[in-house]
């Protein structure tokens, strides 16, 4: 399921819409940073006192947040390709690059 409801879905974005889209992506990253800091604090606590289930739940939340960020970023990137009115060949290469980088195992 794609969580891109807050990402602007217009075919051609104005500068203001691009700035809003960028701000929303940066806000997602800021929330993820906060989640990672909380996770680090949890791990740095005395390991005996650390609640394993809570920590693993935090790991899952961070993983999902990064996944949703990646989806929103890819969506915005592909949309930008259309907005730039790329040639079919260049667009195909760009989409190939996005897919390769998303699913690469390295």
C-alpha cells in the first residue's frame, strides 16, 4: 500500500507545490531521525532493563517509516520526470535507475 496521500499528485507542479512536497519529505525524515534516536537510547540502556519487545517494535516502526519515505520519494521523483517532459527513452532509463536502486541487494 502506498502512503503518498500527502504527496502532491498534480502532473505539473508549481514551485510552491514542489517546496511543499520537499518540506513534507524532510518532515518524514525528521520523524524517522527521532525514532532512531529513541531506538538508540533504548539500546544504550542497561541491556537487562531493556524491554526486548518494545525495542523490536521500535525497529519495526523505523523500518516501516523508511519504507514509506522511500515510496513517497520514488513517487515524487517519477512525477518530476513527467513534469520535466523527458523523452520516452530518457524517462525509461530514469525509471529503470529508480527501480534498480530500490531493489538492489547491495
